[in-house]
C-alpha cells in the first residue's frame, strides 16, 4: 500500500475517466505531486473538494461533480470558499493549468496564469 501524502480527488460516480479530469491529473503529474482518485456520491463540488482536503495528509483536495465542475480546496479554508473553481466545459489547457496550480498549492509555488 502506498502511504505517500497525496492530493485527494473526489469525483462523482461515473466520472473517473472524464476527459477534463484526465487533463487535471496530467497537470498534477507534470508538477510531480502524488494524487489519489476516489468515486463518491454526487454532492456540491465545494463539499466534495473540502472533504477531499480533509482526507489528504497534504490538506489539499479536489472535487468534481456530476456536471463536470471542479473545485480546489485547502483544509484551512471555509467549506463554501474553495481556493479555485473550474467551470464545466473549460478547455483542456485550463483544466491542465488547474491541475498544475493544485500541485503548486501543495508545493507553495506561485500559481500559473491561465
């Protein structure tokens, strides 16, 4: 079992292979931060991201709802105030940058511009 600290990602059931999610994961991978994906019941994207952040040893989590919206959260933020949101139907480039910035939050590096 891999016990490395990771960014936790909670996605609505059936979305684990969604094209936008793949771009987000590529962006995280580019920054060389481990990530873990788990499917769950659909809820508000903010709640899913916050729950993911609570589960993560890195205190950073991503949520993706059934509609395809994303939120990046940190455990120390209020539940309805995620760090970044990515609306559904965003470009592949924006999704990849969202992934880069998710990892950069962990690494305490400057965010990439979109």
